C-alpha cells in the first residue's frame, strides 16, 4: 500500500515534467477534495473509494478531468515516463452522462489543458 506522502511526491514529479516547475501539490489536493465534497460529492466519493490523490482539475466542455495519482506504486515509473509527453492518469467525469465517467489516460498541454 502506498502512502499519501508517496502519492504527493509522485504528483510533484509529474507536475515538474508537465510544466517544468517544482510545485507542491499538497494545497491543490486539499482544496480539490474540499471542493468536491461540497460541490460534487459523487466525484469525491469515487476518488476516496479508489484511494487516488487528486492534484489538478481541468474542465473541457461536458467533462471534468481530475488529474490523479493512483495507489499502485508499480505504475509510477511508467506514469512518469508518459508525463514527459503530457500523458497523465485522470478521472474524467462526464457532466451530461455521469454513468460514462471513468479512469484512464488523457493528454494535457504545458498549461495543463486537456488536448486528448
């Protein structure tokens, strides 16, 4: 089992690959969870259930993409490699059809906007 501190460290490494800056994701993660618990409890419930660490949110049309670090450290090396090309693990919430929401890989640009 991975700790929250290890997930936070992974998120910081991914953010460094994506935007080229050292960022501490702790404040973002806390703020995101507070937001989800009050505004989108269905998202908070999924994130908690799957024990993922949310570190960024982007909205594109009918989709809320929550960039997350999984609780599977054996995936971390590959996820870091992919993040160098803007590919990250996310929970994508479909606002118009919530039943089609899912975890998966998405691509973001250097400003963390979803592009694929």
